C-alpha cells in the first residue's frame, strides 16, 4: 500500500491583495489517494482559493504543495503535467464553458493532452454517453439549463481522466434532480479510484458521503478528520457556523430520552437510524 | 439576430454538411452579384425560399419578415436611381410640380428593380446559410478554408460571450425595472449608465475566470477543438454542382450578350 499522500499542502499563504489580507493563512493538509474529502466552511473561508492552488492557477506566496511527494513545478511543462492529473470543476459553469457547442467544449481538454483526433473522438463520445448528455448534445450551451451546463462542465474534466477531481460547490444552484445526478456521478468517480475533493455546505450529504471532512476557517484548517469526529465536535461546528447533521441530532435526542441505547455506533444516514429504531 | 440563432438549431438542414451549405451560398451569391441579371435573381430568390422554408422548415412568416428588413432599406436607397427631377418628362412616369417633373425612364426603372432584386437574392443566400447553420459550424468551415486561427478562435469566444453578457444585461435591467429604475428619462439614463459600467466589470471578471478554467484544462495558447462530423452527401453535392453550373453558364451567357 502506497502511503505517500497524493496531495500535500505545507503551510500555504496566499493573498489576492499584495499581502494585506491572506485568503490562505498557514494552510496545511494531507490527502491520501482514493479518498473522498469534503471541504466545509463559511463563504470566504478559502475553499475555492485552495482549489485553485491545487491546480496551479494560483501560486502560494509561501509554503509548498506536493503532488505524490513531488513539490509543484511551476514551469510551463510542469504545470501542464500537473493539470493533466488534477482536474477542477468550477462552481459556475458559465465561467467554464467557452464554446457554444457541447461537443467542441468537451473535446477541448482531451485534445490538449496531445492524443490523436480519433482517440479524442472516442473519449468524447464515451463521456457524453456516460454522463447522459446525449439528449442535449446538439443544443448550444447558452440554451442549456443550469443542471445540463453542470453535466457538461463535469464531462469537460472527466474526459481528461485525472487522478484527482476537485468539485467546487457542485450542488450550488442545482435542482434536486440534478443534485442527485451529480452525486451519482461523484460516487462513480470514487469507485473508479479517483480522489475526489468537494466543497459543500450540505452537512447531511457530507456525513454520508465523505471519508474525511476538512473544516476551514479564515484560510486555515480548523479540523480534519472522519465525518463522525468532525460532526460531533460542537465547538468547531459553532465556529464555522455549521449545523450538526439531522441524523446525529435526532440520534442524540433519542438517546437522551432513553429511547435508543447510546452505546450504539453513531449512524451516518437515515437508513441506519431507521434500522436502530426498528430493532428496538 | 437572437431569433436567427435560435432558428438555425431547429432547422432540418442543420445537419447537412456545413461546407456544402457554405459553398452553395457563397457561389450563388457571387453569381448573383456578377451577373446582375433579373431572371437569375428571381430564380435564386425562389430556390433559397424553397430551401429555407420547405426543406429547412423555417416558418414562412419569419422568413418573410427577415426578407422585408433589407427590402425597405433597398427601396429607399434605389429611389435615387429611379426618380429624377428634370424640366423634361421621361418615358416611364412623370409628375408635374410647378415647372419641374418628378420623372423616371424605363431604363432607370429597370435598373432600380434589377438592383433591388439582385441585392435581395444576395441577402437570401446569406440568410440561407445563417438560418440553417449554427455559428460554430460556420466557424469550423472558416477554419477549414484556412482563415487565420486567431480570428476564428476570437469569433468562437465572442459568440459565446454575446449570450453570457446579454443574460447579465437582461437580469440587471429587470432588477432595475423592478426598482423603478426606468421611471423617466433621467432615471433611465442613469440606470443604463450603471448597467454599462457593471457589464464592463463583469465582462472583465468573467474573462479572467474563463481563462483560468481553460488554463486548468491544459490550455497552451492554441484553442484546439473537435467538431461533430456530418459527412457530405453525394446527392446533395450533385445538385449543388448542377445548380451552380447552370448559374455559371447563365452568367457567362448574360455577359457575352
Ligand atoms: N478574485 C478575488 N479577488 C480578491 N479577493 C478574492 C478573490 N477571490 C476570493 N477572494 C477573497 O479570498 C477569500 C477566500 O475566498 P474563497 O476562496 O472564494 O472562499 P470560499 O470559496 O470558501 O467561499 C475571501 O475573503 C474572498 O473575499
Ligand atoms: Mg467558493
């Protein structure tokens, strides 16, 4: 088992305004290959900034990032290599889709990897099929719904087969149907062994989905641990303005009232809690 | 322009090979302009009308309305050719105004009508292309005929941005309306100024974000994209060759005459 973290951040500092204020303020983190990591924290806590650093779009003014144990190489060649491994799906698809044609849009990334046109065509077709884009593949991107744009923006990255996929608030501005769809796609990614970093405000989803939670506060990692550890730490939650997931709240109150046995392992989703109640 | 954009995505000729459509409309346009023949203009108008409305499935009233736009403009501008002010009446028509006549000759009348129809026929060629071909397909044709890459890439981005910025400006003006921003001329002007400045700032921010996202996908200065392939059909090529051949013969004949 390879224990080198796939991604490691060491004491990062990053500022948008010439060091007057720091969006990343001594940010350190290690992420192991194949993990599902949820990034949580208030707006402006530095999630998107960190993601842009991971992809080499921003270069931290201090501190070092490592990919598979190698420090980031910010030369043109180094960046291209890094970006073929670390893909990022932006929060607003309108900031990501540059072409009016879905097909052109999706083919862009894979062509940049230098594969042959034939192979690129195959890959594009596969990802269109896989992400259920076929019904609207011939529409112009400006005529797509928000959810469809999201699907295309995910396809943009998937077609490049990166090792790490970063999703910046993928569920923002999506209807429930598309949220479910995005979640399904994300689950498929982790099954394929891709490391997924996702920022989200949905504590219930994070509790059920994530292997690890990173709580961000003012450009620093406030807490990094398993979902149950993080979501039972009320102090940390209060500091980042997060609610405890509903399942945990309910479990706790049922235990307090003596209805459930508090020695049961903490439930991570409604089904588990339901089975506890059924087996009483 | 936005309606045209919407229509071309529903056209039944949309998936015909773009190069075919491009070649057809450019050649036909050329022959129209070179020959300046009345008969040819009528023929081209009829063929383009049938192709766009019957084959392409563009609603007739839409097509008609779009044809009317240049017509009004053409009639006004050819009036100068047709109508003369002179002391002596000419053969076609003459209205007396005091000592002068508002008058025109058959020759100039013929010339005026010929000009109008030639111009309309040429416009119909361009309409045929734009009603039946999405912009991205036209751009890929431009790339194939070796238009400079920089130009084509710019057009691709601009085309996408037109809609992004339109969206933003619509939502801003709606929000201004909802706060009585357009109550009178003064507030309207103020609102418009505010919108323009916000739009500029947003456009800058958007282009920065877009560039980041392209960089994140290994953008290296060349905008490489693939287009969907709709191979040309031999039957269509056959008819285009026949039609353009006819026009060519007709053009040569009308010049020799
Ligand atoms: N393009 C930018 N220019 C200036 N400041 C920015 C920019 N993007 C983000 N910031 C600032 O950096 C901080 C972190 O923002 P961000 O990483 O976007 O947070 P999050 O994604 O967690 O909401 C915020 O204080 C924000 O105001
Ligand atoms: Mg953000």
